[in-house]
C-alpha cells in the first residue's frame, strides 16, 4: 500500500546517510589538517 512512498523514503534516507558520511569525512579531514601543524609545533617546541 505504501510501497512507492517507502521506496522513496528509503532512497532519501540512503542519500542523506551518504551526504552525512561525506560531510563527516570532510570535517575530519579539515580538522586533521588544522590540528596536525599545532601538534607538530607543540612537539618540536617542547
């Protein structure tokens, strides 16, 4: 009865999960890029 709506909802959920995964990976990549120089600076200074 709700086959079409459920299929659309499932596809939308999968797209949202993929977008969230991409956003989280990008945030982690940017955070690593911004934090690594600080950690390296602290390690070399100390």
